[in-house]
């Protein structure tokens, strides 16, 4: 079993458009939750007003403008985060490394914002066709696919979709692959962009969104807050990272996952406890 380290990090979030700004916000306690912008309330006023939105994001800083029309916002987040992570890692993608490395991302909703636009035109505006890239924009594995194409990664490239655990599961599976030797390197993480009216209305219907803010450890907590963004890690064997002169940022020493097999929206603590229980 190989020791696995993280050599690159990329972040796009409501509290920072890169890892340095993100870290500074965490250290200063800056909150990214604020009034929801850019949502057309012609379909009814939302019961909640706050969200953790990514503001001031310019995808052209990391992506080719010609490629943006092929990516939903969630895929753009994944690509921008991967660009930052790969730049920091400094890994040289040799032909052998490209052939065997892995890309594993997580996304629950994928590009449903792009799908919503197409279906609205179809069902409400009398269009007889949708955009020819609707499937490519909406598929949950679009982020992984674009990362794979960008860097020429020809090993396993796929997306895990397990609700709120999607990206954690993606990172864990990538960790297992690098540790076992199934992949010599992995680009892993995930992204979401749920700030479109259909998605917001769906969450509203579940009655789980707080009307003010997210405070999970308070007795008077009253719900969650939706957010958007992306994060990507570069995972490598410790020996390979040290051999090329890289400075590991952290070591990943274990991962577990489990299901409480209980309820689709009301998880039990036993399930989470089982995931971290020593074998």
C-alpha cells in the first residue's frame, strides 16, 4: 500500500475564488452567506432569501473562452479548480502518467441549470428543439470529462453522484486507486451550481432550507443553506511526489463510507459513525 499525499489544491467558493482567498476567509471567519441574487421570482417568491453564491467569478481567467459554451457553470467550476490544483502541484504529465492516471469527480445535480433553460424553451416558449449540446451540458460527468480532455488523462474518468456525499466519495475512491497502485495519480474533487429556479424550488419544497443562516450546532437551528462552487485535489504517492521535488500539502491516511439504510432524507448518526469506525 502506497502512502498518498495531496500536492495541489484548487478552490472556487463563496468565500474565495482561489485557495489563498478561501484560506484567508476561513482564518478571519468571513461568512459567504448573503442575499440570493440573479433569480427570477416570476415563478413565485422563494421562502428563503439567502445562499452561498460564488460572486465575481471570471471563468476566462483559467479557461479558453471558446470552451465555455460547452460547459455548464458547475463544469466551469470543476475546470477552474482543476487548473489551480494542477498548477500548484507542478506535476509533469508524461505519456505514461496520462495513460494511467484517474479523474474522479462528484456532483449531485450536474448541469441541470442548462437543462432547465432548454426545457423551458421547449415547454413554454413553443420551441420544437432544444440546444444540441443539452445532454453534454447537463450530464453530471461533464466536469470529469472536460478535465480529462484538458490534461489528456486517459485512465479512469468518471463521476460519483451520491447526494451530499458525492465529492467526498469521489476523493475517497481516488485515494483508494492511488494507494493500491491502480492509478499513479488522481485528480479528484467535485462541483455544484444549483442556483437556478427549478433547483431552488425543489429544495424549497423539501422545507429544509433555513430562512436566515446555517448553524448546524445550535439548539435553535432551522435548516441548511444552499451553496455553489468547486474544489479539486491532486493525489499522488508520497514517493513519487518527493522524487520530483514536490512539497506535500497533506497526507491522506484513510477513508471509509457507509449507508445507514434508513430513510432517504433523514439520515441516522449510526451510518456516519460506521464510516469512521476502525476495521
